[in-house]
């Protein structure tokens, strides 16, 4: 390349020159030399393309350093806070349960300091990490013993592999569930090395079906709480208490997978009845598995409670080490479980239960309080109204039950295409806002919006480029 254009391009500062600026030195301290150097190279390449296209003059080293700073500062973490206004409380794609402050503080302390994770401070020797939560789980469930792994699917996998490796696992055909991400129970059983024996039909399973399937090759009987669907109509199933008796008579354990699991009766908070772990223990199942990050309101975890001898066998399985949880989750689990010792104040301390127990009147009052401010931020482009809606629990829990709620209903004055662009623009905000489009409106269900987060929501909406939304709209 020759001529004036080539001469102008030669005026672009070198990478080393830009790195020597004060702005770049600050960037190196904040982001590291490699990341800063890459950002500077990108800024120089972009400037070169602009100069070729517009014949503009070369920017100086300080300006290029500022452009590199803008690039680095714009790199946002992929896991960043957002507003869940979808109406689904335990949204799997949004991380399910929000942790209680006590759990957050406990996990933070475990991050900052060395902790006695597997060290017995009393005896001065190696200890067991499960001991941090074993006593609490026994106290809250009535089980003889307990252990914990990284999620409930892992808990079921570990139980199956321990007791049914190369043996039969008997399960009702109506309980062969599929959970999120096309993860199916038959596949878990196969990976665990168990031979699945289906009994009954999709809608009806009887005690005789189980008895006929039990034999010398049986390793365990599996009962699965169908938490993410219901079979209604002409149905029959064998209850856990009766099934426990059948399994005991055959000399094999009953594994009762509760799925979501709950440590208190939700009915006391005005919610639908869900079987509790203590009830499952009392019904006679030798092993019970349940989740930590669903109705229990804690971090992701899978709990196994039951007979001490069976839990000891599970803990000797080499897979247990591969599925164990780290100190952060153990700290958060312990703090969460301790909240259940005080059920009278549980709803105010546990975010999941607080969101689920909110009344429609309280949510509607919040919506009416926010409506004028949201309408002002959206200007004349949209109509913002308050309307009734239905929330859901989510994560497969109580699939047929909805919760009366209230939402801000945002409707465009013009084309409906603007609504999709508004939804996309809200997802692109520094703190994204997620709602749901239905019946010609973007619904912002406020069930999961704490009063303390209202100002932050309005601040996020102030970033919307409303003129850009309507550009090119007829």
C-alpha cells in the first residue's frame, strides 16, 4: 500500500507505545498484561479498519488505551444477577432456589478461611465431611443416618449402584420419569449397572405386580414421587408404607425417591400438601433421596437418609467420592438446615418459602406501587397496566398447582414486533430483566421481586434504548 492512506496508517501507535500509557498501566494492574495487550491489539485493528473506510486520522496512544479499557470493562461475567419476573419461583434455568442470608454468610466464610472440612478438632485426627450435616438431617427427618452428594440424580445413581449393580431394580412403569434436559430414569438405572424390571402399567400398578417381580436377583425396589407430572383418572398405585412391607418381606430395601423433598408441611404456609421426608421415613422406606435446591430452598445437593447399615454401605462405594460436595456447599447446607429448627420464622428467612407464601394482595400492592415509575421509564411507546396472573413453583414441584399473583402488563401502542424487541432488550440489560410474553403483553410477574430490589429494577430499566426499539417499525 502506497500513497496518503499508507502514510496515515503508519501514524497508528504500536502496541508497546499504547501499553506504556498511564491508562494501559492501570488496565494491566486490573486485568493482567495478556488481556490488556489483546484488547489494545483489537482497538488498533478496529482503528485501522475505520481509517481505511473513512480516511480519518490516526488516534493517539491515550485514545487507543481508552478504547481498550472500554472493551475490557464491557466484558461482563456470564453468570450475573438478573431479575426473575417469569412467574416460576424455582426456575431450573435460572439457578433454582435463592439462598438464605445465613447460607450466603456461611459459604462466604468458608471461601475466606481454612475450615475443618475433614478434620475432627476434638480428636485431632481425620474426620468425615458428612458429619457437618449428618446430625441435622437425622434430627429433621427422624432417619438413623444420612449422607449427601452433589444432586438428587446422583443420590439415586449412587443408591442403585450400591444395591443393584448387576441385579434387578423393580419399579412401576408409571414412575419411569424424565426430568429436565431429557434425563430419564431408565438411563440412570442403566448407568448404575442395574437391570430395570418394570411392573404394572402406566396408570395402574398393584401389590401383586411387585410381589411377582421380586426374586433372588432383586437388589432393591424403587418408588419415585412423580413430582413433575400427575396421572389422573382410572389409576392405582401402591403406597410407600405398603410397598415398604413388601420389600421388607423379600429382604430387599425400598428406595423412595421424593425428588423435590420437603422438611416441613407446606400446608401451614397456605400451599398445597407435599410429602415430607419425615413422613417418608415413618412409612418404612429404608432409603429416601431428595433435592437440596428445590422446595428445601438450599444449594444444589442430593440427600440420602435411611437405615444406618445401608448408609454405611453407600459411603463405602467408590462412586461416593466422585459425587461428594465441597466445603462451600456443605457450609450453605448446614446453615440452611439450621433454619428449619425454627419453623415459625422459616418463611421470613428462607427466600424460596417467602416467595411461595406471598399473597396476591401483597404482590398486587407492589405492582400498583411500581406501575407509575415503570410507565414513566417506558414513555409513550407502551401501556403499562397491573393485572392478575398465575405463578408456578417450578423445577417439577407441584406441577398442577398454581399461585395467584400479580404482574405488570406491558403492551405496545404500535406493532407487536416491538414487544419481542423489548423482551430481548430487557434480557440484554446490565442486570437482565426476564418476563414472559402472553396474550399480547410482556408480563413481569412480581412474585419473586423483593421490595429491596425495586430500586435496582427501575435503575436497570433506565438503560433501555426505547428509540432504538421502534427504529424501522411502521
